C-alpha cells in the first residue's frame, strides 16, 4: 500500500506540474499574441501617407491613395487600358513622393479633381470610370519608382513627336532616368497628333517682346526632334521660349515662312519629358504591363513600396 500511495502522489505532483507549465505557456502565448497584434496595428497605421494639397487659398489633407484617384482620373482618360492607368498611378504616386507629399492641384504639380468635379466631368460614365480608376490605383498601392533609393521626378505629358526629350532639353537639369527614348505609338493614339498655328511676323514679334521681325532662320533640333533654338534677327530663342510665347502644344515643331505669314506645324502635346501618356496607351494595347511601360520611359529605375520602406 505504501508503494501504491507514493506512486499515486508522484502522478498527482506530475500532473500538477504539467498543468502549471501549460498555464504558463498559455499566458506567454497570449502575451506574445497581444504584442503581435499591437505591432500589426502599428504597421497598419503606418501604411498611410498624407498628402498636403494646396487648392487655391485652401489647404486640404488627403490620404495618398485617395488623392491619387483624383489625379489619375484627371490626368488620363478613364477608358484607357488598365495597364496604362496603372502606369499613370505609379508615375503620379512617385511624383508626389518626390515632392515630399506637398503639391497643388494644377499643372505646376499634378491636376487633381475632387469627387464632385469628376462626377461633373464624367457624367453618365461616372460610376464606371470611378471604379476603373480605383482599380488601377489599388492594384499598385504604395508602388513608386526610385533611383539611388530616392523617388524620381516622374514627369509625364500627353504625347511626343516620336521620341521623348532628355530632361535638360526642356528643364535645366540632366537627370539619368529622364533620357530620350523612342515613342512611336503616339502618332496612332493621339487624335490631334499634328496641329497647325499661323501668325503674322508682327504677331510673333509682339509675343516675343520685339518691335518687329524681318528674318527667321530654320530651327536647330535636338536628336529627339524637339526644337533646340531658332535665330530670329540674329537673336537666339529656345524651342521652349517659342512654345510658351505662342502657347503651342509642344516644342516639337517645324516653321514655314511665306511673306508675312509664319506657320508652325506642331507634333504631339506637352513638354516631352518622361512618360508619354499616349505612348503608354499604345504600349498597353500591344500587351505591355505597367512596369514594362514605366521602365521604358524612365531609364534605370528600381521599385519601392512607400508603406514598406
């Protein structure tokens, strides 16, 4: 009986020890679970970026992805291919990231329309367009393009004259990722690819702040096809200066002079630097995905997610 008693007592103690061990493990697991839940909560909270948007005299704070839906819907036609819209979403997200999430709602930054403005613009296509734009933004959530770990200045424009321009051809800085590349799709996609502007020599003189004009030489072109310079009565004007003075659609143009009339034949639309939106549409229609589109127009880029950096 004494042996059986001792054996029973040993089993009882063993069971008690096992119970206490299991109880401790359960509490430890619960503690770690609470920590993990808190960490997850913090990660979710971190997965937001706020855009400070200047709208006239008003400053508006918007969640990044919400802001982008107003930008993509304003900057690109919603009926375009999904991969083109995704490319636009990433370009727009990268651009605002490069500005430290502080922009205005004009072409000086990126055009932004709020929901009521989009509804007025899209009319009966509002619901369909809104859903498609949201899909493009959500599918690329957080994705941006970087070089040396920093967001690039992801310029984009409507359509090129067959090639994009190097950044220094329109802006002051030569950036490694904004190099001239072929963009043959634009001519087929852009319905207003070629436009014509006519003026008198006197009207041109007035636009350039001159009293009169007698001689206009043939333009000098960059390899990209955009005008580098024009000599007018011995004075040099850049293609950008002429474009802005006359409000031409782009600085990719040719000039014909007949007596007092000057005719500008203009190709494409926009400054020509970065991604061509019509080119992106053309590439998408040929089956390229958004990353291939962006890697074509922005040289040597890498990818990063703003919510994981």
